[in-house]
């Protein structure tokens, strides 16, 4: 199958690809804010052809499909390569919903920061003040949890030490938050409270518990009322413990540890092993809308957004705030968001500091280290443009401990 792709007015020919530029959905602007188009002008022009080539590479490396959407001021570009369903051969499209893995962590952090704005939470108060007796150390604060400096062991290390058997063992299970925390507490802590950044899904399970204790509502209700409905995110859902993705969606494929083994369709699962750490469903359009609103100051006060961006080192080319990751690209530009891996799906969702340009990208494959590393280059194309083509590797490889599905190096990208 061959289709025509239009890149900023230039026609090119590609297989199983569509790349379009159209007016973006305009989010409401607060009085006094700078228009999105003006803010995006400060960045280099995006390399949309380069973005398409990154997706093609991911497809050649074993992803059944790959797609991206770039919202740049008042223009949106999107591209899709390959299939959403290996059985029906339906082409992947940016209209497809998918599991976003640890991009969910930003949603959880936003709810807690809104609660801080409402004086229902203080970031430097011990977690045990709100959840008495939950943690073994009264020095662990809410800030430590949201910045991965609590020292709480990541229970998913053992859960997914063997990728496919580990997944099949939990695919249909429903866990309580306390059961997941108990798995963590059965292992030694990794650092003292407030120590070095150590990524752990346990932290955002605790975040979910805090949300439910402080509001008296489920995280599903709080995500809906505070984020999904106000931003009109029509493709975003939290269905736990349901196993199906509502409406049109991409199927997700898990790569076994044994080289050459057949991919495993992991689409239907409870994601109960992650919950508030990684169980949200969304689309590229909704993720861009969400990040643009967050970084544009429309979801929290300026004070809480500043707290969210108090960075701690998290690798040579990245840092972590409160549920938010900063990546430093080869051209000197930093972008803000999160990566997400849940069995069958690997995603990037990042935006410029002011939210004026945002990128969401997906490969419907997980536990494939080559694909994960390749998808990092979507950020270089989207935010650095063509002038950094020769230095695309300068931003460093994807960190295997930054996501949600944990265990092996490439399986750990659920974050």
C-alpha cells in the first residue's frame, strides 16, 4: 500500500504513512497569556520529515506500528506507520487510543498539586500524617514520593523479572493499593528519605492512596473531574479494573525475552499492578492538550507548577520534578513530560517549557530496547529541527528505569 504524505506543502511518497498539517484544536486562553503561535516561534522549526523517518525506523525494528502528533502553535502535524491490529491489518492512526503507562504519573501529581492549592495537602508533610502507619519511616514526605526520593523499593522489579510469564500472572488480577505497597515493603529500601532519585512505581501507588484519602473519591473520579472533563479530553479514560480500551484503539504487543519468539497481544488487561502509577488510556491529541494546559499554567497555580519543576538529577541528560520529567536535548533545548511503557505500548509525551509546542508519540510494542531508543529521537525532530541531524544521539539513550513495566532493561519502560 502506498500513500502520499504532505510535509509542510512538499509531497513525498511513503508506505503505510500519512503526515498532515492542519489547524490545531485551540484550547481556551486565559486573559494575559501569550498566544500559542507566538510562543512556539522561539523554537527551531520542527523536522516533520525527520519525525516520520523515526517512526519508519521503529517499524523496521519490530514495532507493528508507530505514530506521533506534534502541536506547534496553531498547526498540528501527525504521522502514522504500520498497523494498529496485526490480525486485521488495520492501519494505525492518531485517532487510536492507547495505554499511556507512566505518563499517568503526571495526572496523579497534578491532582495532588491541586489539593495543595486547596490547602488539603502540604508537600513537605510526612505521608504517614495522611495515611497513618502506611510507611515504615515517618520522614518520608509527599515531596519525596512525587520525586522518587522516598527509597521505597519498586515491586515491579520482581513482578516482571520474566516478561511474559510475569505479565500473564497479573493480566487479569485486581490488586488493592495496600497489597502493592506491601510487596514493596517486603524488600529493603533503596535510599534514605530525601536521598538520590530512584525510580519506583510504589511512589505513585502511594500517590493514588493519598488522592483517595484526601478527597474521599476514587482516582478515576478525581482524574475526570479535575483534568479530563475541564480539558474536554474525549479520548482519555481510567477504566481500572476493566480490561478493555473503549472505542477505536491500537492493540499492544509485548515482545518476549526470547529472541525471535512471537509477539504477545497484551491489549486486554486490568493494569491493576500499576493503577495510579500507569493505568490511564488516552490519545496523542489528548496528551498534547493536557501537557500544553499544564505547562501553560491552566491546571495548577503558578506556585505549584514551580514546585513541580524543582528538579533533582535523574541521569546525564534528564532531571525529575514532581511527577514530571525534564529531558535535555542535543540542541540545548529542554522538554517536559514523561515516558510511558505498559505491556504492549511505549509512549513519549513532552512539551516545551511554556506548552506552546507539544509532542505525543507511540509505538505499539514494549520490551523492545531498539524501538524504545529510536522513539527518543522523536523529541529531537520535534523540538530541535533539522539543524541537529548529525548530533541526534547527543541527548543520550532512553533510561531503562524511567517508566512503569519493570524488570529487564527494556521491560522497565513504563514510566
